[in-house]
């Protein structure tokens, strides 16, 4: 009974960002986690009652209804994968179809897009959550979201825009297909001080703007959609004289899971909506706090299409949680996402190279805003092909980019010592072309097929 009282109180508190923000500043540390555990159990029971296919999967794993009274049963519940979601999203529905009023789809960068269906209540809750996060950035009054907007079901820009409106900002939505000059004019006309976009498009604006972007008066730039490095943060903050804010967003979770605050020291997880785990990508075994692995999330607020133990494919770790953040938020944090499990490259005889190592190296080349690395196999050697987006390719582009790749220690070892990696086609393309109509670029493409026996995939 007390659990339902907590949930009812939460709904009243979260109805307005200003109200919730005041409550967060006095909320006891750990309360959000306790509330999340109450809602986690409620979610177990909701799925069991209303999603027959999921109930049968859980039964085959040895779970009975009586087990669903404690969060401790979570590790026994089978994972939900991207393939499960893409193949048959209807098996996750827990309400009648006529209550599902909004559909989101993933970008499809790794295959068949996944569809997420939301009730009106689900959508409103997500928008208020994003709005509360934006509300806590002092001085932000006018925002523009710049994303791909020609896909009717990939609506991250729309949700970000509505979140900013809930936060009390004048909010605009624009598309990455528009010229950079249009966005500079838009920012000036409406005195925009908060930009929401992707790292690659921010980089493009920075390089193509015909003005000193510091003169635009931007206070905050919120980035999502692609990993980006701390060196990128340093460069962009200096160029814009603004704070870069990282957001962990995923269409499967209606675009908002965790966000940095003004302290820029880890991403605050909305524990009242998402229950996080980190597991070993190979075995699925839960990992201790602080150890990097694959992020697994369970929705605990969603009624229409809850996801239980969804494998995100993203590499991160949970930060130690002992005290309230200096910003006032009393919830735990996660690290920034290092990359995707399926973008991890195993080169040569089994040497791991993380995606963020390529990001740091290639995006440090002056003028390069995005890239795509393709890996083929010729005999016993892996061949790296690299295409970069740049406005004015330099003459020794191939030599510059090869030296950049060789700055990654494991690439240098496999190329110069083991001689199991070679460099193939190195090319450039105009800015904004690699995404090919997608919301973001597929940066790592592995065309080698199955690895040789005895080499374990990560």
C-alpha cells in the first residue's frame, strides 16, 4: 500500500518541472533508488499480466508469478535484445492498441529499425522528464533542436523541442539538411542560447560558420546521438564559449535516459524511470559498480510497452554513489558512453580497439567533421579503409590520416610489428554526406565475416 502512495506522490511532484526541481534539492539521497525498486516490482507484475509472450519466456527461464515480489528476481529474467524488439514489437505491448498514440523508430544504423509505441501518459512523462533536466540549466531561455526531421517516426528532435517548452523555453526545431548559414541566422533572430544537436553537426556548424561562433551568445550545447571525446569538449567549449552537455539518449527509451548537469561530472540517471545494470558483454554476468561493460536498462514507468533488461549495446559503467551532486541532484550517475559493443574492433591476432580511440584520433584532424572506417580481410591481413567528411581536403590527406590511425597504439602494433593490418582506400567526401539520410553516421563497418576459430568475439 505504501508503494502506491509513493507512486501517487511522485506523479503529483513530477507534474511540473519547477515543482520537481525544488523537491530534488531536498530529496534524501537514495530515495529515488528506493522509489525505482517499488516501480520495478510493479513493472514485473504489469508485464506478467499483460504480455503473454514475455510471460512465457520468463516461465521457460524458471520464473513464477510468486517470484515477482522483489527486485532480486531481476537477474533471473531473460535479456531483451534489439533483435527481439525489431522482429515483433507487438509482443511487448501491455495495453490495448487503441491506447498507443505515438510511435518512435530507431535510426536503423545497425539493421532493421526497432519500433517503440507509447501511450499518451508515457509520452507526456518522457517530455516532462527531459523538460526537468533542461530546467536546471541556469540562464537558458531559448532553445533550438537541430536533427534529421524527414523521417516521420524518428522524432528525437520533436521530443527535445517539447521538453524545452515544458522547461519554459521558447523552443524551435530545425533540420540538418538546412545550410549552416540558415542556422546562424535562426540563432541570431531568436536570441537562441541553448543548442541541442549531434556532435558531428555541431562540428560542421563550427567549421562552416562565417562568423566567430562565440559572438552568438550560446550558453549550453547539448549533444546526443554519437560518442564524443573530452578533447572535442575542450575544443568546442573554447570556440563557442559555452558548456557542452552530454546526454545519453536512446529511441528505445523515448530519447532520454541520463544527462550531465552543469558540473559536467558524469550523467545523472533518471532512476525513477530506468533501472540500470552493467553486464559482461560476452557472458551477460552482472558487473560490480565502477567496472565497464554493456549497459542494460529496464523501464519502470512505462505502461504501454515496458522493456525489461534491454541490452543497449553501449559500453559504460556506473559511478560510485555516496553523496548528493554539487548541482543538488540526489541520484546516481553513469559514465559517458565509450562506444558500442558491436563497434569494438578485433584487429590482427585478437587485439581490441575501442570505438572512442578512432573518434579521438580521426576527429582531431583539422577540418574533419565525421568519418566511416570499413574493415575488410585480404588473406591473413585486416585492411582499413577510411572516408572522412571535410570541407577542404589537404593534399597529403592519405599520409595525414594514416599517421592519425597509427597514433592508436594497437593499430600501430598490428601494422608495424605483427604486420597483420594494412591500409587501403583513404578518401574524403563533402560534409553531411556520410549519414546518407540517416540521423547519424555508421562509423565502423566490419565486412570481414566470422573470425577464425579460437579467436573470441567481444
